[in-house]
C-alpha cells in the first residue's frame, strides 16, 4: 500500500475518501488530499486508536479494509510519551513519523529486524565475565568469521532484507544466542539488541520478547532509548533537530535530510492542532 498524505492527487485518494465516507466522514470525493481529507484521516485514526498523524499509510489503509489493529502502535502511546518526556505532542508525532520504519512487524507476525554481522563479530569478542580472556575471545571470533563470513565478519554487509533477515539471525543464534540477539536491530525503531541492559531489561532475551509482542512495546523501548541518552533527550526537548538527527541517525544524517524532515513534520503537526484533536 502506498502512503497517502496531504497534497496528493490520485485515484487512490478518491478511493480513500470514499472509504472514509463509508466510515462516517462527509468528504467531497475529488481525489485531492487537502485539509479536510487530512482532518478526516486524523479523526478516523483517533477514533480507532491509531496514531493520529493524518497520513493514510499502511496501517490506516489496513484498518479501513477491516484488518486487525491490536498489534499496532496506539495514539495513546504517543500522548503518554509526550507527557513522560515533557515535550510537545507534535515533537513526538514528528519523531515517530520520520524515525520509524513505518511497520514493526512483517505480515507473518515476526518483528522487523536487520542483522548486523560486524556487530556479531564485536559481541563475540566482548569480555562479559570475570576471567574472560579478550585475546581468546577474539581468536574465536576470527575463527567463526573465517567459517561463517555471512553472519560473522569485521565488515558490515551481507544483508538480504525482509523476513530473510530472520534466517541470518537464526544461523547466528546457533553460534551464540546472546551475541546474535544483541547484533540485530529490532522493531519499527530499529533499536539494537545490545542496548538491552541500558533499556532496563534483565536479559537480551527479555528485550526480544518485548520487541516481539507489539509496536507499543517497541515504541516504549525507543522512548527509553531517548531517556537514557542525556544529549539526545536534550536535543528533543529543545527541538534541535539537526543535533537529534546526528545523534540518532549518525554523521550521515544530512545525506538523507533527516533534520529537515523532522523540522517540517514538527511544524505540520504543530500547525494542525493535533493537541486539541487528542483532547477532543
């Protein structure tokens, strides 16, 4: 499903408007995704509990088609996060819109992941217990890298994408369950498993259980990630989008215009009166 948003003009928008009308809206079916259509989308999203961002993406279109929404991120999750972080709701909408991969689960129900073979190499080399010898651990990591370069490697790469990433993860778990789970990024916000302890989990396996439950728990991990990084949290609080993008996306953030996208999304959500919509 192609996401539809403000400014779009197409037959798909006409279909969206017709479907919204079938769900209580009173739109002129003209194929133009203008202010009234965006408002109708927000109202529908709010009514069924989805994130009220005014964008008719996969989740909204899926809900309009009658599919189950139980596993999806809820608008209440964003409202609670704004209160918890003491930032405007528009800022949370913006961060969710730009930094989320859109979906936290594949169609078969498994969480979205990306396995990082270079992180696997590093985690296999990491001293975890008193008495561990780093040289021995590194030697073992080098041996595994030689035998299994697609899943253990000093260099990044080897991605196959989509649900097939779970096959790579499964192969890596045979070598080391903990290191493998730590070496994947999980869910809609692609939080690395290696952050499990920082995020308050007793074990990486507990983190994975949470990431496999629903998008609300994935979003909670994202909020914890912000809370436990003072610089990232300050950047969000002060709406320093370039700094937030640099800290979250890395030094190449400008290449993908993350800071500009965040600023524009924040301004759009701020101007729409989404706070009043949520309170309605």
